[in-house]
């Protein structure tokens, strides 16, 4: 830190964008690493994967695991200056199902570390607050197992989130997740590596419309309503080639996306998911329900086709009847991703958060300010596509 090159940890929830977030802070001059203790089928590309080490300790001496995690925390305190966690856990396992251990946060604070708490959805989603903030439909609509997938319990979850927030340097959130963490900074942090995803806008306008939907949990996406609308289109004589995929690696999902004409993200949650980010980066038109314009960075430029469970048929019908327009919408999605969703764009937003929340050595602040200025110039040089508009804009004007 004193030399102006702070070390940063991103962990430990193995979400897809964790390595890209670490890359974003490396762009700012930090020596950043993504650290996880387990991985899923989606991706295993993390800088430090301690799954085998933790597994070996748990197998050989399970009673020693709590002490082992404390040793790991001590090493991390010596190794890193900045800690980025999601709200479900830190290095030390939580005492309950979700939550960063408060003793860990207190230890980091006492050691003078900068600690930022982020959110991915399930780690902050409270049941009653969801109903109060979003009405119907919402992410809890159709969930038959409250408490299984999300934080859910308002009575214990809300105070736990607030206690963690008070011990952190700052909480950083975005979109619908801001409703659960009062005082969190709004700084969207879902980066995409656009260079790794060649644009593939819809081309063949005369083949069946190829629609793809990729839910991990169908009840969070409104899959039943999406598929009912597709079945209705087919019954009315429209040529539709529909594919629902799940349980695949991210590389496999991106390969399937490349073959699609239209991606459907979700129609009940009120905020687009990372599926929409990946679709736009590939120049694919995408449908998602946005509760309001605040759910995206630039509503005027965001080409997401905004449809909820009760308007998804209308949106799909329009798409089926305006195949040529889908190409321009997809190309605008690519421009939007290039403008707002790149690693560099996220890095600049993180730089603004750092400057607003903590003191840094002058070499660090100079780089942070330079990154913000450079990013503003880069983004301003990217022009929007002409004539990409559609009747389902991000501001929700036609969706109620």
C-alpha cells in the first residue's frame, strides 16, 4: 500500500465474474487475486482455488477446520490490503447459512484493511422486503421453497446485513439489490470481456426464429410464462425453434448463445441478470423485465426488450414480426456492452467508489483519477447504432 500498489482479494463466492472483477482492479494498479474454496460447473477459472487444501484438512482432521480457516484469515490479513466479499461469506465460514462473519469483519477493520461488501442476489434477497419493494411479479413469485435459495428471513437477515454493512468500509450494490441494503453505493459491477465474445447479430431472417432461455432456477425467471407464450406463438403458426438450457459450463452456454436469434433472460424479477450482459456482448437481442429505468446504466441507450410475465407474448410476437429489427437491436446491445459493461468501465466505477470511501496513498489516488478520466474518453468515442428502437424500452413506458 505504501508503495502505491495495494494487494486486493476478491472472494470467496465462486461466481462467474469474480476473476473479471479482480482484473478490473488490476487495471487500476492493484495486485488483485480471486480466491475461492469451492467451484461449480459454470467455471473453475479462479486465481487461487483452495478447494483441495480445505477438502484435505476436512477429511484428515475435520475438528481442525475452524482453526485452519482462522490461519487462512491471518495469512490473508498479512497478504492483502483490500478485501472484496459478497454478503454470503468471507474467509471464515458463516455461523448461519448466509453472512460474512462479524468477528472476521471486526478483525479486518482493526487491522486497518479496506473492506467492500458486494451482492449477487440470493445473498441479500429478503422475502417480505421483496414483496414490499417490488409488488407482483417479483423474484419470490413461484418459489416453492422459501429459505432454500436466498437469505429470505427478514427478521434475522435484515439485521445481519446491517451489522455487516456497519463494519465494512462500504457496501456496493446495484439494480434490485439496492432495496435490501440501505446506504449501499450504487455502482454496477458486472464486467464482461467483450474481446472474448465476437459479435454475432441475428443474420438469417427467413429461418425459424431461434429463441434461447438459460435459467438456473426456472421459478426465478418466469420460465412457465415464457414457454406458454412460445407455445401460443407456435399454435398461431409462427415458426419458432426454442431451446432451454441449464447445467452447462459457461463456455458451452456462450456457444449456444452464438446460434440464437433472441435470448430471453427473465420476466418476473424486475432486474436483468448476467444473461442479458452476455447476450448484449454477443450482439444478441435480449428480453428481460426491468422494473424501472434505474435498473440499467443508460436507459436511452439500453436496447433490452422490456417485458414482464403478462407482456412476454406481445414482445415475442413483435420480435417474430420484425426479424430485421432484431439485428440492429443486437448491434446496439454490443455497443451498450462496449460503453458500460467492459472490465475498464467497471474499473472506473470501482475507482470512484474507492475515492469516495477511503484514504489512499497519492500514487493510488492519481491512478484512480486517471482511470476515471481515461474511461470517460473511451466511452464517449463509442457511437450508438442508428434506428435500433423498439416498442418495449428500458424505461418501462409500454409495460406498466
